[in-house]
C-alpha cells in the first residue's frame, strides 16, 4: 500500500461519514414542514411496499403544512393508514382529494431533546472519522514494516490527522446549522 491509496481510502470513509450525518439530520424534524418527514413511511401499493413519494405528489405549501396528493384516489386511505402506523407523530387529515399534515410548533423542551439527538448523531459521525483515522494509521504502520520509509509513514500519519481535522470542521458546521434550525422559533 502506498501513501496515496491509504489517504484516498481514509478520505472516502470520512466523506461517507459526513454524508451519512447530513442524511440523518434531514430526517430530524425541526418544527418546519419538510417532505423529508415522510422518508420512512411506506405504503402498500398493489402488493409492494413503496415510499409515499412514489405513489403521490408531496409538497410543502407553507412552513407548517405538508400536502400529499395521491395519483390514484384509491390510495388516500392506505397512505393515511401508513402515516398513522409509522409513528412520525403527525395526524393526517383528508378531504377526499388530498391529505394534509399540519406540523405543530415544538415546545422548548422538545427542541432541547431534538438538539440532544442532533449532538448524538454528530458524535456517531465523529467516531466514524476517528475509526477511519485509526485504520489509516494502522495501514501506515503495516506499510512501514513492509518497506515504506519511516519519514513517509510519519508524513502520512500527519496528513491523516489533517484530514480528520478538516472533516471534523465539516461535521461541526452541519451540526451548528441543524441546531440553529431547531432552536429558531
């Protein structure tokens, strides 16, 4: 293994950790309406489990409402049932044409709880970064035993540490944005 390969692998793993964090943060509700609130909701559509977005148009007409317009009017009941069964904490209401989800305002206590969850997700991402660094450092040590110069090994370890710091800053900025979004009333 050479320095470039080890660093590329570490960079890839760290980038995936940041991407995963961003994806997880999208699923955390911040008191504003978002189509992402339905990400984990699946509907029985003619015998197969499909996401709501595959059987209906999902839009956000205002900051407190998610509007679901099924392409097939017979899907209103199954979509409603799927939302209720999913335990996302929202009660659907329909008028025979479309389903509305009203997003209730968050209490201060709930906001603090959500921020705690956000920080937990951030810590999980940081652990992934540290694991990637540890594996890269071990790869450099192994490569040194197999003939890599000690200077190149130490240099590689320093570069991995710089990568860790760079990706940690990315994670911190993602978390800061989400915390600000959650705490904004």
